């Protein structure tokens, strides 16, 4: 999907003011992380974000019309073109997102 790759670059550019954004290809789409927390991804032909209180507040017009192959608990992003609002939303979502699971390390001597 060349179009998906272009969309991934565009989303990354829109989120660039936040810093610490990374995106990785995954299962025919792209996953986006902000400060190591999953915020959303590209599924099919659109960008979707985690369904949180903040994402609903910033996108009250958003319906849970998910695309084919979109996991549950994601909302189609309706404010992608508005960089400032998008970055505000992601920053507001951050505290509402679950912590990344830490890989367990064996403790010394145990």
C-alpha cells in the first residue's frame, strides 16, 4: 500500500510538534506511538485514534463507523487536517492511555 505509507508520513508530519512520535508498519497498517503509548494507527484508508474521553471531546462529531479491519475501541480521526487541534487532542489523550507493558527482566540472583 503506497497510499498508506504516504498517509503514515502525513500523519507523522501533523503530529511532529509533539515530538517523540514513532510509527511502525504492522499487519497491513501502521501503528502510531506518542511517548511509547499507542495512540492509534492507519487501518485501510484512514487514520483512527484510541477511543478516550479526550478523543471524544475533540471529535464530538465522530461516529464509531469503523472501517473493515479496524480494531474496536478506535475512532476514525476527523481532525487530521487541523494540526494544532490534533496535537492538542493527542496530548490530552496521553494520560488516559494505558502504560506500555514492560518486558520483565529476571532479577539478579533470583
